[in-house]
C-alpha cells in the first residue's frame, strides 16, 4: 500500500474526493515543505504544480 493510500487527506478539497478518485490522484502527490513567504506562483509563468495546503495560510496578491 502506498503512503498516500494509508493516510486520510488533511486538505479539505482532497478529503471531499471519493476514495477511488483520491487513490488515483495519490500516486502523483508528494509532501513539500514550504518556506515562510514562499511564492507558489508567478504572473505570466506556466503553472507546473498545484499545492494542496494541509495547514497554514496562503494569500493571493494581485498588483494592478
């Protein structure tokens, strides 16, 4: 059994998935520690990863 299959997802979005959907997705998930004030995305740059936070706060800052 894969490590992601054994533990219940702490992220609310992942927790709402059916077990079958979560198991299908879980092989692509990995824990990534994030540094304080780390930028997850930059404007006009393709998105390579999606982050599902399990704890903490993230904010979106949009400059005009």
